[in-house]
């Protein structure tokens, strides 16, 4: 029996639903999802296996004009998504007119690899608007196949996945068949804590935060975790902790619940807050957190 395998990379503006789609394909919550822009900072692989296929999906940060070193590094992850893709998923949402970076848009329209343009959030539109949008994108990206979808509601998601498999080259699998992602356990602990911060804190706070798990001890019935939330200023540290530690406690409780579901085990989690001045503009710090590979 022939076997297909390949890399399928998802790109698009911030908040168009890339992470929701990735999680829908994989059937696991690998990418964090919030209503805030720039939720995804890394390039995260999710691996979907069948008897005769392996789809290696890649969720990437939303395309932005970088304002500081961290965002430059995030856009490097997006650039790398063009380099190894067998199929490119370009995701837009109803009402959107263009990609925020013209150079990226030109790369998509001139792509030699198959492009599927996914018009997401159609559950928020009517038939007339949908038809207008399909026509608009057909003119803008004539090399793409267009699929109206709702990643959240699951509409047309299976059809897109079947089309991806059609387009994949014949190849042996790139990863073991029981592997779900390329990221270690600590990465998902960090991301789960960061998601709670994105949900519960306003303004600049979520963007000034990085999470590092310093200890991960797995025992038979329990996983013991010690994580540190890094902020850039003392005032941010106070906001993260909250009155008598109440805000930090809420983050810990919610993260623990999600992680117990993810790992299928009891979790004991300790979270601390440290000041790491201007880490977002410090190349050494970015490298330490897995961002800056330039």
C-alpha cells in the first residue's frame, strides 16, 4: 500500500483562526486560542496519522509588521513555513481584504506549491457576503483553491483535510506514528499558563510575559511542575501576582485543570514571578526561550 506524507503550513493575519483549525485537525489542544492578537509566538507542529498517511501541520504566528526583536523572531517562523511546505493553507476571515505584509502576499500568489485559501468564520456571514468574498479572493489569489469554512463549528474542515491528503506526495512518515507534536511537555505547560495570562490580564501585560518551566517531575500518579512567569518590570510583577496573590492563584488553578486534562494525570503546580528586564529586545534571552535562531 502506498503511503503519503508531507508538511502543511498554516499562515495568515493574526486572529483569523489558524490555531483553532490546527487543533480541529489534530483533535488535541496544541495551540492556545484567545481573542487577543499574537497569541501564537512559535511555530508548532501537530501530527495527524492514518494507516496510509501522515500530515505534519504547522501553526505559525499571525503576520504582522515587527515592532521589536521578539516580533522579528516570530516572523522568522512564518518565513520558514514557506521553505518546507508541501501544501500551504492561507487563512483569511470574512470581511478581510489583504494580508498585512505585501511581501508575504506576493510569495503566496507566486507559490509553486498548492495553495488552499480557507475563508474562515463563515458562520458570521450571509450568502451574499460569502459570494462577494469568494469572488474577491479568487481574483486576488488565482493560484489557490478556495474553501469556505468555520474552524470553530467544524464546517468543511473534513473536506479540507481530505483535499490535503490528495495533494500530499508519496513518502514514508517523517515522525513515529504515535507522535502528536514536535514540542516537549514543558512547552505545553508554558503555553497553558501563558494562555491564562492572555485571558485574564489587559493591555501590555500578556505581551511582556514569557513562561519557563524549570522543573517537570513525572511520577506514577502525579506530575510535579515548577514554572516561572517572566515579566519586564516590577510593576508588571505586582499586577500578575494581584492582591494577596489572588490573580496568580487563579492562573495556577485554571492552568492545572487544563493540564490534568491534557496529560491525563494529577498535576501539582507551583508558579513564581520574576523580573527579566527587556527580555523581548534581548537576543540572548530570546534564544534561551527558543525564539531567536538568526
